[in-house]
C-alpha cells in the first residue's frame, strides 16, 4: 500500500491473467494462436494491471505528500481533470472530466496531487456515484477544509456500445461537504464556474 506508481508488471499476475484471457478469446469463437492474437492475452493482462493500479495506491498519502500551511481561505478550483475508469458492472470504460473545489482551512495542497488522487480512485472497478463520493471524502478527511465540492461528467460505454446504445448521453454526479453543503450561494458559485469555464 501507499503512494507508488507502478512501473512494472507482476510476472505471476500477468501469467495468470494471460491464461484466462486466452480462454476468453477461445470461448468467443476466435483463434488465440492466430498471428494478430498471439500476444493479445499478455497485452490485456498488462493493460488490466495498469487500469486497476489504484488498488495499490493510497489517495490520502498522495495529498499528504504536498500539504502546505497557508492562510488563503477563498475557493480553489481544479477543473477539467480527465477521468478514465472501468464500470464494475460490465468492466467497460467510462470517461470524462472531474472538477474539484475546496475552501482551505489553514492548509493547501500542491495542484498536481489532485489529478493523481483522482487517478488513484478511478483506476479501480468503479461506479461514478461512488467515485464522486470517495474523492470528496478523501479531500474532506485529509485536508479538513471549510468545504469540498466535486463534480464528474462522464460518458459510459456500457450505455453507448451495448444495452440502450445512447451515444450522446452524459452522466453528471456531484458531492459536497462543509460550506458547499451548508451555503447555497457557495455551491451555486462552484457549479456556475464549472459550467461557465468548461469547454
């Protein structure tokens, strides 16, 4: 556990996953020994390790690694952070943007830690609702700010490639704490800034 970026792949895990993906390829009617598919099981095994590396990272430690005492007490917004995750129901990707705001209460965080924290949560099997709450809770519990606001806008391939096949659907989730929960004007300011500044 802890904050450690994976730069290599576990050999035993790769071997085990590869054997399972080879069986999957066979079971859907393909030939895993065909030239184009020979290395596919291993590639997918490594891709899955990368896409789920968040299980081996501690998002709170990521934030703590760059916390600084500071008197600034106005809203800080980090917006348009790219999010890539896997839906836990079909293991298909969902992706979009995450917007975070917080009001400091004696401490600020290095800005690069926000996308790293988001990645640590998103690189797991997820649902968008839980992901939104986890980001809010981690910030609130670790930084102890006056308030936290999180908004995620994402497209889900489980809706676009299969099932209802609605290619233009976007799911928006939000979560608030502290001042953003208690004060309508603060929450509205965050949402209007996110809406007004989003591309």
